[in-house]
C-alpha cells in the first residue's frame, strides 16, 4: 500500500500542517504563510483549494481536509 505522505510534496504537507494550527489574530496566519512557506496568501489559498480535492491529502489528513471542505461548501452556499 502506498503511503500518502510520501506522495504529497513538502509544500503540500506544509500547507496541511499550517491549517491544523490555530491562529490567535488576523494577520498572524498570513505572516506564517509568507515566512514558513514562502508563498503569498493568494497563492497559498489557491494551492489549498486544489489540495482539498486531492485524494492524497484526504488520505494523509482526513480530519483537516474534511473540516476545510465543510467550510468551503458553507461559503459557497452563502453566495
């Protein structure tokens, strides 16, 4: 059986790890995105959105991916 953490790249695993963390105030997450991953927040959220549809991400971290999918669907339903 293949191990999903070996299939996802370091950047994708870093995105999931960042999403597992709680951030105390606005701006703190954006700073972490820039400093830890070297990405702009816009690019980060583009990659995160694609990652939520990746079965490897779901296999690696189902709790985080399913939580974020629910948030995304809730936002889409509001539009």
